[in-house]
């Protein structure tokens, strides 16, 4: 399917692995020009090497929690007169933060996860805003846990609820400029981060990994673990003009685990 993104600039954060890597491949197959951002230089370089036969690829190593690094990235893109068609705020982290953790670093880890998953998203969006205009699309990475809740992951759940709220607020704020802002709420996707969470849940519940995964699948109308490729078209749609009537929305892609 042609989403009309040929030679359109698409910025993807957290691109070196997991969902970000799958999205980079999907947008490359649409021949969009890619600006890939991650903290992990080797992973970015390897990904760019696999995509360069499909499209133009830039890579930028950047810590999105650092104001100076983010502004330097924005300045670099500005000097090349780049106009951003889609910004995919995918970067984030996931780990358990049980309230029973009374260690000295517990609340530091809690706050750090929110900064990584929400504040950094706002920081980059603000820095890149001068490179966007009418028909630009911002796509924020949320989660079905931004619609529900789960024990022991309060910081992650809170961060994803915050992403949904940020998406709605920015839709109103940027709408007068013709910029659309939407979010995607994926369900369980077979990535390293999600599988680490699954392992943590199994350990906490003193159950096998297979048993916990089976519980997850039994809660889906379509009982199969997702892959990044399974949900890529949702992001392509939101980046394209086919979704031009949509803003402030949080689209769930969970094989029916969450229906809203």
C-alpha cells in the first residue's frame, strides 16, 4: 500500500531496536527519508546499513534527556533545511517499580522512567517544532497500559497515561498550526523490553514464563503475540494524509486485549 510518504522526512526515536527498528524498516519501504535517533550508536549504524538501499537515511546519536544534546540535534537538522512530515516519538524504557521497593534508588528510578518516557518526548517535540508545519504529524508511543493498569509497574503505567494526556493537549495546542498529534497504544509485542517485563512478572508471581504468556494470549480476541511488523501500518496511516481528519486520538493495536 502506498501511503504517500516518498521523499517525506520521518524522524523516529529509539530506532536502534524493538518497535523503532520495525518502524524504520516500514517507513524505508515507503521510501520516506529517515532521520533515526537513538543513544546506541552501533545499533543505529547497523540499521542504517540495512536500509540505505531503500532510501536516504541519517542517524543521530542523542540522549533525549539532555537539553543541550536535543537542541544541538534540532540545530543540525535546521541547517539542512529539513521539513518534518512525521515525528515518531518512540523512545522509552520499561521496568518494574513496585511500591514495596524501599531501596535508596527506588524513587529515582520511578522519576527517571517518567522523564525518559514523557518529558523527553515533550523536549524533542518542542525542539523540532520549528521544522514542522501544516500536514506534519506527530505520533507518540503509548501503550495499552496507558488505558489500563497493572501491579508493580506504576511508573511505566503512569508514564503511558501521561503520554495519552500529552497527546490530547498538544493536539489542541498545535492544531491551529495544522499539525496533528496522535498516539499508538500497542499491546504485547515480542521485543526485548516487553519480554523482560514478562520475565519480571513471572518471577514475581512465582510462575513459569510460558504460563504468564498464556494468560496474556487468553485475554486477546486474536490470541497471538504481536511483532513490530504487525503494527507498523498504524504508524504509516497516522503519518499519511489518509488520517488527515484525526488528531488527539490514541489508537489501540492489541489484538483485542483492550477495546476502546
